[in-house]
C-alpha cells in the first residue's frame, strides 16, 4: 500500500498554476456579482485584474518561500 502524505495532497503538484486559477475563479465571481447587481463591469474588471496580479504574486512569493524553507 502506498504511503499517502496529506500535505502533498493539499498543496498539489502545481502550486503556481493552482494559485493563479483560484485567484481567477474569485475574479469571475466578482465580475458575476457586479453584473448581477447592476454595477460597472469595467470597474469590476479593472479591480479584478489588479487583485489577480496582487494575489497571484503574493501566492507565488509564499510558494517560493516555502520551497526555500523546505530545501534547508
């Protein structure tokens, strides 16, 4: 029987891609809410792009920190 490691299962094999996809998914939710409530779609898209870049950059920075810590 294979030894399962819960931490590797939760983290996944592609943390950079996973972070970008999660942030994109949250962005889609924000745009859908803006459309559903009659808000400005342009402002929502601009806000989502800024939030996606910031969130993805922060996530990638944390992944690199974790990898460096685990390598030590």
